[in-house]
C-alpha cells in the first residue's frame, strides 16, 4: 500500500467562491448620460431582442432574459409560444440598475444589435439641460 500526499499549494488566498464570482456570466456594461437620457449598453451574445424583459421594482430597473420563440399555430388556434430548444438555466440572468430620480418611469427605448443590448431611460423635461 502506498500513501500519496497531495502536494498542491493551498496557501493561495483565492477560494472557490472567488473563482465562482469571476466566472459568472455578468455582461460588460457602459452607462452614459446625455442631455435627454441615460444610455446603457451591455454586451450580451446569443439572444434576440424579444428575449429581454424589463420591469421596475422599488427604485430599480430589473432586466431579465428568457428565450422565447414563436411557433405558428393551426388555423383554429392562437399563436403559441415555447422556449428555445437551446435554452438552459445558464442562459437566464437578472440584472438590477438603480434608477435615477429624474427619469420618465414608464418609457424605455430598447435596441439589440450585434450582441449589444442598448436602452435609454428618458429624463423628465424639468431635468433636461
């Protein structure tokens, strides 16, 4: 019988949770302020514009993804929806953005092109420069 010692160095401060945090699928973001709006850009590959959902909770704008695909129904049925066949739990994510106080809360302009999700939160007229 041979006893083999594990000779790996465990003195490194990186832990499993640190490695997990760095490996999470958090898209890069860029936020700019214009005279009329706050402009957000996130690099999020592998979706279509209809996959993105926005809603407001408390003072946060919440962005979620869910892959939805339209399927043509029979002539007697309404249009049906189903998940993309390649939708995995890892394809779902949720992001919170703190809302500025000077925006129109029920207006958001969204575009998704070349793997970049961009959206604008319009400023209230009183706060436009």
